[in-house]
């Protein structure tokens, strides 16, 4: 029995790459093999899934070629000892120079960020879906959510989640070849491969020797025709073999500018999950988590205060916490509310970019749905004069720009024009004109 099994494997060995063999076939044991059935011992249930979809047929065919019959049933036995064996470093025979009997775990090629794992990811309503989908993709790679497309604004945890998928798969399948790569790096490698005539190697790496592809920031491919073409074929090759693909992006697939239609439809063919900016409670929880990881003593009231101040993204939130901790350290004071108030006031004015005349003009033109050019023009139709006055008022009150500077930014208008606009809007606000109040409030909110 064991000879038949070994021969069948040897036959496969010649057909698959050495890495593949070491990773997927060598760890197996056969505990029964006859016409009735084949029992295969595997290190964990992921092997079972993987082998069933990738190698079972070739194994059965190889057996049939040798024995002239095919086992009628296949049973899988999860043998934890095999897992332990796989994780233990191989012991080289004394006389032979050290050499691993199994390939180094693919960690070397993944460059995953060790900090970004599921354990350190805080789940809240804003990221629940993306988190659940990532977890599902990680625990059943290539099956349920393939591809998984995660999108959301900067600093909201997209890279964190894809890295977590990679870590989780490697934990369960230590030999899985997980490739984590930014679209930018993919592009650069592709171009280098073209220049150095190593395209075959490049394709081997991405299309063949890859079990899980984690591609970060796919929006980088916008407008890059040739790289998109290459990625399209990479995608198909992997997907065809049920290899898990996870892609992140800063926008929804259809909104990536200059992206090939067929790629967009590939992205939409699996699971699409978004990440929104975290709610207050989630921000507080993230701060506590981060403090715990960094060994920072963070009182509840300080966490709440910081979470109320910093809303835009998690990276900023973390940055604020670290700055506060550093301030407390330097001042030799505990991290309390008083210190947080002082420190955030100063760092914030620097950290958060001040609103500019440009920002105001843009926000006003969006709010009233008038063209930017019309807003700045000398046109005197009421549909543009009123928005223009509001814009001038906000440039004065909110940006604090001088009257001549404002005039300049509206196609060289006189400062007296600006002054009368500012007065006019002030008057309307003082008189509690509802339309003006609503407009100013909404635009202020837009400006953040
Ligand atoms: P993105 O890739 O979306 O721009 P990142 O994944 O780089 O954002 O996240 C920015 C920072 O915020 C990282 O340090 C990450 O660990 C942290 N972060 C984001 N979301 C969470 C979360 N839900 N829980 C814990 N940390 C988070
Ligand atoms: Mg990122």
C-alpha cells in the first residue's frame, strides 16, 4: 500500500514544482489504500480543501495508472502530529550541511506587516462587513469570497485587513504562498521584468507560485494599460485555480478612473465590502486597543476627548495618541485630560490643514451646483451672485483672508465689492434668514 502511494506521489512530483510538492504533497500520509478506499492523513482541514480542489484527481489518476484500479472512496483524517512536524524545524543529518527538508515558510516573500492582524483590529459598525468578509476569505481561502474587494478612504484599515488575511492563512497553512504586494510594486516589478527580459519569471511568481494574492491599493493601476492587462491575466490564472485574491482600493470598483471594464467586472464578481470612517465608540475602542499595544496608560475621559477631536481617519487617531503619550513623557506628567487639551490644541492647528479660499470656492460651487468658473466670474445673474457673496463671506470669516486677497481670487474684483458681499451676508444671518443660515451651515460642515 505505502509503495503504491509513494509511487503515485513520485509521479506527481515530476509534474509539479518542487515548492508545490514540498508544501502540499510531502506532508501527507496514507493510512489506507485499496480498491475500497483511500485514507489520507492531512495536517489540518485546509489541506483537505486545498487538495480536494487541486490535487485529488491527479493523485487518483496516478494510482489508477499504477494499480489498474481506482479507490472507490476517499476519506480524510486530520492528524495534528503532522502539523507539529511541519512546524518543527527539520533536523539535518549530522554529516550533511544543514538543509531544510521543507522549504522555508513563505513568509520571506510575503512582507506582511506583523502588526496588522485580526487580533489588533477593532470591529465596529463602520468596518463590520469588511472584517467579516476578510475573516471568511481567510478561513476558507479561494472559496467563498473570491475575489474579495475592500474599499474605503485613506487610513481606515484596508491594509490592516488584507495583512490580517495573510497572517491568518499562514497560521492555518504555514506553507501557503501568500503574496502581499501593493499595486505600485506590482507595476514596478512588471516594468523591470519587461526591461530585463524576465517576464517569464514574473509570471511564474504571480500566476503559478502564488496561492494567495493580496493586492493593496489597486487604484494605482488607473490609466496604466499594460499593467492592467498583465494583472487581468494574473487574476484569471489565479482565479481559475481557486486561489484567493484580495484587492483593496480607495473607491468602489466602478469609480476607479481609467480602469478596464473587464477588470472592474472581475472585481465585482466576488464580494465587495466597504470600510467607512469609524463612529465615536469605535474610535474610542481603537484608542484603547492601541494604548494597550503600546503600553500607554489611557484614562477613559482622555480616550473620549481624543476620539471627539480626531474624526477623519484611524491613522490620525493613532498619531494623536502617540503624540500625546510623547508629550506626557517629555513633560513628566500623567496623560490626563488637561494635558490632552493643551497638546491637541497645539498639534492640531499644525496637523490639520487650514481651509483655503480655494476650498471655500469649491465647497460653495458644489453646494449650489454652480460652475467654479461662474462663481469667480463677473456674471451678475442672481443664480451666481448669491453663491458668490456667500463664498466671499466664508473666505473672510472662515479663512480670515484679506479683502483684496479675496477680490483677487474672484477674477480680480475690487475689495469694496468683497466688503459689501460680506456685509450683505452678515446682515442676512443676523436677520436669521433661513436659506442663508442653512447654506452657511452646510458649507461649513463640508469644510470640516
Ligand atoms: P488604509 O490602508 O485604509 O489607508 P491602514 O490599514 O494603513 O489604512 O490603517 C491605518 C492605521 O490605522 C494602521 O496603523 C492600522 O493599524 C490602524 N487601524 C485602522 N483601522 C483599525 C481598526 N479597526 N482597528 C485597529 N487599528 C486600525
Ligand atoms: Mg493602505
